[in-house]
C-alpha cells in the first residue's frame, strides 16, 4: 500500500518539521512547502491526499488561494486548516469546505485529525472503485 501523502503549507516550517518527525517511519509521507509559487509545483507533482494549511489567521487571503489551488490540482484532497488563535475572519475558511479547522491546536491534536482524515481518504478511495 502506498504512503498517504500529506502536504504541510506553513510560512515558518515549524509545523512541517514537527509532523515529519511524528510520522517518521509510518504510512504517511509528509512534505513541507512554504506559501508561494512552489506550492503549485508540489501539487502537480505529488498529488497529496491530505493538506494542512498553517497560520491561516495571519494570512487569510493566501490561505483562501491555497485552498482553491488544492481543490483544483488535487480533487478530493482533505484539507485541515490551523490558526494560532480563532477569529471571525477564519469563518470564511470553514465555509470553503475544509475537513477540519483547528484554532491553536497542538501537534498531538493535529496528529489525531490527520489519522481521521486518512481514514476518510480511504473511504473516498473505496467508494470510487
């Protein structure tokens, strides 16, 4: 069985590093990409099943664009959005059909959510077959 590809879009790189360490040697393949032009290249090449977008509260418009790109290049991708603190502006992200929105979520909570997302991705795959 192929590894479940996860792309972590994070301006600082800290979240991707933490998740890579947590999933090392598992059935998950974690790729980190900084916001910007490299994202399109990663999406075209790697076709992740799960995406984690970090710090949406600091960069709301960029996060909205990233969600649109994910949906265009990777139909069926499961998107998790994370912010450092909740705000009313973040509600527009939730309306874009993401799987989970986490305000100030620690890494261990994200790990649980990623496992749930992987189960959901597996069910999606089974339904298509």
